[in-house]
C-alpha cells in the first residue's frame, strides 16, 4: 500500500466530484459534508467516467445508464450495475489530498 498525492484539497469543492489519477488508476474524488472520498472513476457496468456523473447526496449516478453507487462504501444502489465500486482511503496532508492504493488495486 502506498499513499499518492492526487489533488489539492481546495480543488474539490463541497458536493463536487473531480477526476484524478494515481498508480495507473483512474480515480474519482468527492467532498461530501466536509469529508473527502475516493472511488474508481469507472462504472462497473460499462465504461463511463463517474466524474462526469451526477452527485446526489452521498451517491454518484453513472452518466450513461444511471447506475447509482454509494460513494463512502462503493455499494451498488440501483441497477444496471451489480458490482460495487472500488473505494480508496483518503487523507489530507498539508494542502494535498492523498489516496492510498494497494499494489494489487
């Protein structure tokens, strides 16, 4: 496991989702009620960037087929997706958002 700097904390506003990348992973960053989260940026149903989706409370909606995922857990909330999103631990270090990515991630 290794921590990677992915963005400045100020670049992810409240209620927003932003794309980032680290360790050859496409990551979506979120700020929900003051807490930062990170998930895979790719919908598990079909290739779509969740960072282009619609953030509603603590759920992200895929922009193509409207699959809905719970951001903090990656859990699928509505079909057509059936596989959860990969989630990543996030911490703020100075002004940077850091995401922990395992070697097998």
